[in-house]
C-alpha cells in the first residue's frame, strides 16, 4: 500500500506530462528568420497558447579560405564565411487549431523548420 508521499509524487509526475512542441528554425538570413518567428508567435496568440521563445541559439560560423589563383600566387587568399542563425520556440499544451494553422503556414525560402513533440 503506497504512502501519502508516494501518491503525491505520482500525481506530480502525471501533472507534468503535458504535450509540448519544440520548433527549431535555421536560416542564413537573420531578418527573414525573425519575421518567420513573429508569424509563429502570432498564430500561437490567436490560438491562446503559451509559448516560450523565440530563444536565439548561438550562431554557427563556417569559415573557408581559398587560394585566389591556382598555383602562381600562393600567398594571395580569399576568406568566406557562412552564418547559420538558429531560433528555438517551445509551445506548451498545443491544441488542434494551432497545429492545423502551423501546417498551413508558408515560410519564405531559406528557412528550415523542425518540429518535435516532447
């Protein structure tokens, strides 16, 4: 027979298990990324859903160094970099209305979206 303390912890565990969505956005352009995040936030506000975010994650910077000529001027080099901006949005207790409107959302080209159920 469980004690009162065990019953309370079991109830707390049951209460904490709520459906959540984690939305990760990646893009090379930060302005387009912010507009897309704003669209998702507006959809959540219309559906009366609590969200956490958008949280900016660290920007990945990939740097590449390339020789300017094939073999003559080896000391002459060009440097390029690609910046990958990332945002994270947690949706607490989503409803079907929010999920349907999220499916119908058309994001601009260059935005990669990943949606996970937690």
